[in-house]
C-alpha cells in the first residue's frame, strides 16, 4: 500500500486505544485517517468486536467502505460493509454508517452487543447526529460497556474540548499531509455589487488558465451551482467537462462527479458535500467561493431557514486540502488575505442552531437528557421542540415518551412527518417523501397538489421541473409505505395538517393574502399565487422570517376537514384582551383552533373584573401617566424609609396588587387618559404609614397667613413658591424633617425675586437690595426696612393712600 502521512502515528494511536480505550486523532486533510485507521485497528486486534465508523454523508459512506475494502483486496460486503438509509451491505468486522444509524443502534441495544469500537470520522463537522451519537456512546460506555472503544477523528477540530469530555482522552496528532497545497488569495475584495456566481466564474476561468488537472469548486447550494455552470458554458477551454455535485442529485450522478475522466479536465461544482471523506479522482485545484449554507432554527417562530454565511477558517482549510489528496495542488480563495484573518475559527455546531425536535425525541426515548454533550443544546430551542412533540402526542404531560412517540422515533423521518404517516397511513407516503426532500418544482405556485401531480407525471405548468429530484422522491415512497396501515383516506390538506398542526393558516381580513398561523405567528402569500384567495391553508414550507414568514409551499384545507381531524382541539373561548391596534379592551367569544378564530362573536356581558384585568396590559403599553398631584405624592413617599416603592418599574410590575381594584369602567386609552391614579396610590399606604408620611414629608406648608402651599418634592430639595410679603415675620427657615425647604419668593407681579434655603440670612443681606428695586415698581405694597418685625400680608394699600 502507498505510504500516507497518517502511517507514522498509527502505532502510537493503537497503543493509546489499547491502554485507555479512547482517543482523539487530529490529522490534516488528505492524511489518510479514514482509509488507514480502521484497518490498522483491525490488524492490531484492539477489539474482537465489530468496528462501526460514522461518516457525515451517504456518498462518503459508500466511498469510504469501497476504499477500505479495496485495501483488503475485497469488495464491500465481506470484511468491510456499509449501512445507510435505503442501502446496505453488512460487513463482518467493519461497517461504515451514516451518523443517524448509530443512534438507532444504541436506542435499540444500549449495550451495543457485538460492537467493539465506534469511530467518529470527520467529527469537526459537528453535525447534530454526531454530537448525539457521541453522547449516547459515551453514556453507554460509562454505564454498560466499559470495554467499548471510542475514537474521535477530525482534520480541523479543536481537540482539547473533545478530549476533556472523554475523560482526558489521549490526543494523537499527525502533522503531515499527502501533498503540498499553494493557497492564492485575491488582491482586492469582490465588489459588493457583483453576484457570487459571476465572481466565482471569473476565478474558475483564471484558475483553469494557470493550472493543470481537475478543478473542485465549492459553492453554497444547488442554485449557485446551476447558475455558475450556466455562466461557465462556452468560456472554458476545449476538453473541460462540468459536473455538478450536491446532495439532491441521484447517487449515480454523484458517483459520476467523483469518477475520473479518461481524457480532458473535470470541473466539479460542489456544495460542502465534497469537503470531507472523499477523494475525488484527478482533482489538483480547489476554487472556494467562501460561502456555506446552514440551517438556522428560530425558537420564537418554530421555523428553520437556510442562511448563507462566510466559511470558517477550519472549513477553508478543509476545502483547500482537497487539492492535495493525490498530488501537489493549488487552492484559489474568493477573498483577500486580510479577509481571511477576519474569518471565525470554526463553524458553529449544528446543535447550536438547528431544529431540535428529533434530538428531543431521542432524549425522551433514552429516558434522560443528562448526557455529556460537547455543546449543550440551547434550552429555548429544546423547550420549543418538546412543546411540538407534546402537541404531536409523542410526549405526555410530564415530558415522558409515549407509545406513539416510540413509534415516531423508530421512523427515519422528522417527528412531524413520522406522526403524519402513523395517523394517515400509506396514503400519506408520497407527501412525506415530498416534504422530506427539496422542492422538485422550482418557481411553481406554492400549491402542494401540483407537486403530487408532478410525481404522478401529470404536471406541465409553470416552474422548473427537476426530473432527477422527482425520481429520487418517487423511489422513497415504497420504503416509507412499508409496514404502515391503510387508514381512512384523508385529503392532502388534512395530511399536511397532521404534520404541521401549528402552521394551519387563516386568512386575515383585507386585500393582502396575509395569514395568522395556528401557532400564533404570521405568514404571507404572494398576491399573484393561485392560493392567495384561500381562507384556510397549511403552510408546509416557510422562509423562517420571524416577523412574517413567506409561504413557499402550502395546501388548502376546508373548515370541515379541519374539524374532522382535530375535533378535540376546537372549542369556544371567552376572550377579553387588550387590542394594541384599537387601543381598547375587546371582549369576544371565539371558537378557536390554536390562534385561529374560526367563529367570532361579541361578548356583551363580559365580567367587569375580566375587563379590568385585560386593561392592565394596555396600561403597561400606555404607561402610568400620573397627574401632577400623584407625582408629588410619589416624590413624598420616596423620601420616607420603609414605605412601599412607587417608581414606574415597580408599579407596572405590580398593577394587579394596587391598581386593579380601582379600574372599574376603564377599558380604553381615552378612559385611561382621564383616570387619576392618586387615590389608588394613597390606598397603598395603611393609616400608620400615612401618618408617618404626613409627619416626615408633609404635602403642604402652612404659611404665616394660614394658607396651604403644596410642597414640590420633584427637585433636589422640597420646594414651595409664594409671595415675599407672605413670609414677613418669619425668623426661622421652614424645614421638612431636617431638610430646609427651597423657598422661591415672588414679587407682587408673581415673578421670582429670590430663591433661598436660608430666609433669615436673606432678610439680613439681600433683602435690602430687593427692597430698593421693588418699592419703586410696586409702591402700594409694603417694603418694611425690617421684615422680621412686619406682619405678613397679601394686600396692597388702597389707591391714593
């Protein structure tokens, strides 16, 4: 066998596995870990049991199995075999499987009888199934199988956290790669106005001109692959053949993409499917568009959306390594060296951003979620997933797995689709296969019935029909139908509603085709779509927009059909709630399915208590709006220790306690505008507290004339405002507690002439200047030389005196 860079570290790895039964292997792309390690373990006899090696993709499973078997001079199905959905050739000692297969194996046999070692290949991809499989395998090892060997292999993973999770497993590192790769960066960044396909096309043409051998081009998705292929047509040298490679392609077309050409140059346009575990024959050049498409799940909407993001440094390294698998190569990056430095180190783990319904179901089957995950699942997304499973009947009220849930977990489908098949039977298999795949009618109207017609060969309408995708979907139907009952026939809309009970949409009033979904979110249809006039639909595919999702696939459903399949979930409800749009409390009686009001009537005799309670939500939106008197009262309370807090935040948090009993007759924003909260605030204090408040922070100052002047507590110090003559005779400055009042003295014309917190000092100093200025301006008013000896007054001398 040809020597590979991994070979020098194999003895160290075998020794580590024999000694501790666990290890983390780091080896760069092209080092040979996939094809060498299992055979080395077999030869070293590290275990008498079978070796299970996980690969992230189906194409990689078969390719790895074939190369391992070739290393033994055999064909798959003897010493080495493989297993994946819809295709398997069992092996006596080594089986290469897709990552989800291991979960099923452990769930059905936690001891993994007959299995001696589990190898997680390309673990750096951090798929949800790989994370779950590692957590389950490690738990099984700890509880039932201490002899089980666990090996994690990766090209670009940060090995330390994985080793730490595996009880400080030994880390074995292979430094070499098969052949050197020269990396080329752009001199200038791609203009933001230039489309990705156009920029990639130019870089491919340039790379072809500068190099020899096959070219592997990384693009984020099928659409970009098709558009780039179209732009490359006629612009490449003679003998260049373009071959697409993506997950939705039939397996034969995928094999064609990785097979060598007898003559000419191969230009493979691929998604990330080609990043790992594949040796694509005669590839010498990589062109990386620098983008990856990832699913992002939004717990708030319960929807996933595909987003296109920049690759991480680890992904870029992995991709570039494809150019050096069989000979020295070149990697051309569609970004500058400066931009490379700004890339994140690693791509996010799928568990951080994916739909966790399947994971939540598997954890329920296992009976515990206290597993050693490398990255713990986000609690919000996990709670959303469990709520969905409870709605499907897979979990009981305590969150435990039900018999129905176990049946769903046994099916190789998302729990939504498995639930639909369990209830609707074989008749729903075409829809399940369709919903589990990519849309085979791109650009067609959203109606699911058109896609079902296309599966039967009866559709010739608008949109691009992908025959290969249709054939792939049709091939899945018999497998999904196997073992299912022949249930009572349900309409297409009813079948879809079983899978998506939270996405049944009721058209809102108005001209625009906007829908409220039964789960409470909003969705919108293109006004030109034939389904835009439908009253009730089931939205099976949305773009995931958290505010108002665009509907990409849907089926119509009638109200009668909805009532037939959800009779126990449709009921009358008394609704008394604040309407933000109408700025008032609405009282309705509604027949509801989730958030949908199928019938809506006025509730004329709603209890006043219910109206008042609903009004509280409106008050929280509108704000407290205290009157000036109420504001002064709150300021007084704030100055006294051990009295209830009356700041805005506290009052809004406790409306039910202090305001609710006083809201009789208040049901709109206008009512609230006229409402004075002062009596309700006063009622928060008992008699003793009120007395303490009046002593420590009185509401009024009693002037020498016996008048009550309100004390303003809003400023830095309590303050009163009154005529200067009314304070004649005062020889001690007024105080609140120990705090001197801030006194604003007014002229007879009600203009401030002095502000003081020491009126005795004012009489002795500044008063003389004020008297000199004021007596000429207001001669009829008294301006005595010694104000401390004068009587207070508000009267002026009669004219002529």
